[in-house]
C-alpha cells in the first residue's frame, strides 16, 4: 500500500515540475518523472510475493512466477518514452537556436 | 520487500525534488539520473530483469542526449520567485501562484482516481494472474521462448510491437526533420 502512495507522490512531483517551471529542460525532466512513476506502478501491480522472474526453467513451480503481462506492456512504453523524449529534446534545440533561451515565455512570437 | 522498495522510492522522490529546484541545469540532469537508475534497482527487486536492462540503456541514452543539449546551450536555470522585488517595491508573482494552484487542483483530481483504483486492486504482493495465466501455462510451448516477456512481446502481442516500431520510425524521421539545417526561407 505504501509503495503505491509513494509512487503517486513521485507522479505529483513530476506534475509540479511540468506545470510550474519556465525552463524547457525542467519541463522535460518533470515529464520523465511522471513516466517513471507510471512504469513503476504498473510493475508493482504485477508483483507476486515470493515469485520468480518470468523465465521458464525446468524444475521450477510454474505458479510462482510474477505476472509477465505488465512487464511486456512497460517494456513497450519505455521504448516509446525514449522516442518522445528525443522529439522533445530536438524541439528544445531548435527553440534555443532561434530564441537564444530556454524560457517558454519568450516563444510567444512564434509564427507560421 | 515493501520496506526496501519504500526506502528506494523515498530516495528517488528526494532526487526528483532536488532536480526540480536545482539552480544549475547540469546538476538537475544528474539528479534526474538518480530517479532513472533508482528505477532500474526497483525493477531488479521486482523480478523484471528485461525491464532493468532496457531502462539502463534508455536512461543512459537520454542522459547523454540531455547533457549534450545543456552543454551546447546554457546551464543557467530560470527560477520563478513567489515575491518579486522590482524598482524598490515588491509584489506577489501572480502567474506562479496560479500555476501552483493549478497543480493543487490537478493533484486533488488525480487523488480521487487514485483512491478509486487503489480499493479495486489487491494489496502489494498478492496479485492473482487472470489474463496472463494462459500465457504462463502455454507460453513456453507455443512460442518456444524460455523468457515469457519476450514471448508475449514478439508473439502474442506482435502487432503492438509492430506499432511500437512504427512510432520509433516516426520519431526518428521527426527528429531528422526538426534538426535539418537546410530549410525554406
């Protein structure tokens, strides 16, 4: 129970960073914290106390394996997270080249 | 088990809070690494070795890219202050207060759904596999893979992986387009 609450707190810390910072890099950092907390939450749900890693070896009781389905889903999500973060960072590089600043309040003159 | 994870998560939360309030962007990125690599240890403790390997690679890659971006531009962070002192008189920063209030409202909104979800779930460590039972029982025979996670990703849910590959390709094309030096005037 307490790990779920701590996971939620990590999500809120990321949300705070996402909404209150002016710096684009800080916004990307806050977004990645939210991502991390969701990954951890999904893997925590699938954990079984005393379970083994989901790798089948002859001679091990098959009932005591942690749920492999959330792990497979999170594996997909991590790779997609890398792709979105690369997009965000390249946008940040372009914005810095054009406006000489990471400040989101100076990007109001964006046109076209 | 739960205690170990809680201590790790507390450590990660402290790192996350430091990352958001650091003056130097480089130290903020390094504390972002605390959270990412703490997640790797959490995955190892939760018996998810595939996730730990992928997360280590992804975290190292993102950290290197972000450090390259920051070293190439500026390390100085733009801090928001609650009270602004300007030309002798001081007043409250209304935009910052509004942002913090928005965070509080959203936090209450998410807390409602978190509360709803947490009572539907089993307690930590007492999960019962419903959908994955068939995968666990027949996965090794049907896919021929000893690792059930890769068996699920590439066999039972192969179309998901195809979509993931499409997203990766789109992201690479997008990055190349955004970073292209030549362009229309």
